[in-house]
C-alpha cells in the first residue's frame, strides 16, 4: 500500500524532472531590435521600477523582442517591461496581445497571451515583469 502511494507521488515528480529546466535567459537583441529600443529610449532617463502601471495611460504597446515590451504613455514617458521569460513570437508582431489582468492596471505577474489573428489559436503565454519608467529630462531654456 505504501509502495503504491510512493509511486503515485513519485511519478509526477519524475515527469517534471525529465522535462528539464526552462531557459529564461533572454536572447541577445538583434541589430534591428537594438535600434528600436535605442530610438524609443533616446534622451530618456530610467527611474525606479514599479510593479503596476495604469492601463488607461499605457495604450501604445511597442514590441521590441520576445522579452521586452515598451508601453508609451506620452512623448515624455514610457515604461520598459522585461518579461519574466521569453514569449515566443512576440517580436514578430503578427499576433494580438491579450492581457489577463485584474482592474485597470497592468501589474508584474499579469499574464499575456498571443492569439493568432486569423485562426484565434493561442500561441505564447508570458508573465509581465517590473515596469521601468523612462522619462525625458526637462530642458531649462
């Protein structure tokens, strides 16, 4: 009886171990992705990361890579989000991003899914990281 319980508990653990670890190391940015990121962050200074941003203000989403999203709030402010792990296909900009969030904020840990525009099938599923604000420095003229 004890052997049966042990087997019932050990089998799922062995299956998980056999899958190996997921590599969450971000791939280096391509030249094009680096250019997009540099263009968007040009002249802006990073601030202290925050866990949530208002969904109402962050409507313009820029896909930099499978690991990086930018949320433009205004010409002076945008937030960079480094996803917790790669979201395969995000950089292609072919799929619709569907957010699973609670309330009017995007928060660290919220889930985003990629949905094919034609078939409606779900693709990559990812989790948001912290939001790093980038603001333009005020000029003193």
